[in-house]
């Protein structure tokens, strides 16, 4: 009986290493997918951070601009309280000049008085103060203070017919409203009584 040749045996106990260098295609695809998701998430985070930074920068620019505007506004009206204390002095000057209109205006005191008054007005104007001129204008509650109403047929109702005390503005803000008398539509009784006092020929023409 012959011995079997081990070389002829079909069973080989050594492991087969023919596939050691190969990568499972499923594992490779999963790794690529994870890498793509990670890159996409990173891109989204970068975009969100960029947008946030742009908004913060825009908010800071707006804040800086508003702060500058507020500062300029504060400086613009910083003298308001001081000017309000000076206005009564202007009123006294104006009243004194009106009372002296009927007197002799050729005196040197009057010339000096006029000069001081003009200088005072020029100083106020240089600070941005302007006088409100309401005569003949419709009543405006934001600029005028009505002291009384006067019935008249010469003016439309609501028209300012007399100024009792001047009003002033500092730039575009009212410092002190003008005190005024406002026209009121005359009642029928007053109209009829005024007609009865007219001569006969004028009554016929009415």
C-alpha cells in the first residue's frame, strides 16, 4: 500500500491572504458620505458666523451714527434753557421801545437803546434763535398760545390778528409759543348792529 503524497493533498491549512489589501466598498462609501456631511456642516457654520459678524458690524455702525446724531442734537439745543432766561429781557426791551415810540426819538439814549436791542437780536440769531411771526396766519397750537378770541368780520375765523408776546424758535424747535389773539366769526347780532350804524346809502349797497 503506497503512502499518500502530501503535495497532492487538496486541503491547504495556510490562510488565504489574497484579499488583505482590498477595502470593503460599503465602508468606503460610508466614510465618504460622513466626510461630505462634515464639510457641509462646517460650511453652514462658517456662513452663519459670517452673517452674524456682518449683522453685528452693521449694528455697531448704526449705533455709532445714532450716537453721533444724538450728540449733535444735544449740542444744537444745549443753550435752550439759557436763552429762555434771556427772552424776558428781550420782552422788556421791546416793550420799552414801543412805549417810547410816541416820545422824542432823536435823543442819543434812544439810539443807544436801539443799538443794544439790535445787538441782542443778532446774538440770538447767531445762536439759531428766530422770532415766530404769526400775524395774519392761521392759529397753530404747536407755535401759538391763544389768550382770547375777538369777534370780527374783517378776518376769517382762526386767523391771528394780534400778538401779545413774541414767540421764539431754537432752530426747528419751539422755545416759547407766541401769545396771540385769534379772530372769531362775528355773530349775526353784532353784524346787524354794525349795519344799523351805517348811513342809509351804505345800507342799501350791502
